[in-house]
């Protein structure tokens, strides 16, 4: 007959507890927050597009050309009373 002696290193044990790392309420809260963010951005984008389309004139771009700039001519410069107060000579433009 044989005698077997078993010794323990210590009287400690490891307890493993499994629990939810992400509860259902946390999941619903995060999904609701993300959906609210995306729906809010979508609504703002749709509103901005609607405002843009209603405020833009529907005429072609050729109609909205700026008026041609007035060329400085001698007549325009010499006939301007405020310009000739210094009584200096007007330089030739061309």
C-alpha cells in the first residue's frame, strides 16, 4: 500500500464571476445617442439645402454678370471737381 500526501501552497482560491460588460440599457442609450446625432445632422443638412434652393435665383449665370468697370478717361478725370482741387496735372492713362 502507498501513502500519497498532497500539500497546498496556500488556502487561496480564485473566484471567476461572469457579468455583463455592456448592459441592454447602455446599448440602447448609445444607439439612441448616435441616431439622434445622425438625424440631427440630416435634418440640418436638408434644411440648408432647402434654404439654398429657395433663395437662389433661377436665372442663368449670364444674367448676373457684374456691370463693366468704367474706364478712366481724361474727360471723366478732368470734369470731376473734387479731383482737380489740388490743381495737379492728371497723368495719362494710355
